[in-house]
């Protein structure tokens, strides 16, 4: 997409690219796993994972922003997509944020 070119976003909430450190915890892993938060919106998140997580699973997500303009985010996320990335090295997890811890 060239600068100045408009396009129509299909999602209801605009996603913000983050590419920052994150950790995920799911009942399948039973431990915290290092991850990368690729992008996030007010209702969803796209992350990486070394392990496959079943669609429909609830996971805990801890996102650590690179810039300290905001605090860390701890949330519960329902996995709605889990597939290999283009390189076939990690899983891409798409999730719907169900609860944010304060």
C-alpha cells in the first residue's frame, strides 16, 4: 500500500502494529511461553507461539510494550485462529480479548 492511498479496513477495530515481547500461558502448555505480539486492537490480538494452541482455548496473555508510554497488558484471550506462519517455524495465533486484568 502506497502512502496516501486509502483502503477500507474490514475489521471493526483498527489494529496497531506492536512487534513487542509477550508471554502466553495456556492449559496445554502449563507454563509461560515467550511470544511476540505482532499487532493488537481493542478487541483482538495476533501473536506467535512455538506450540500449537487449539482454536477455542482460553489463554492468558502478558504483553510488554517496547516504549514505556503505557503499562504492561495482562488479558484473557480466546484463540480464534491457529496456523503455521509462512516460514512454517512458528504458529500465528489470532485471538479475541475476553477480559483485561487491571
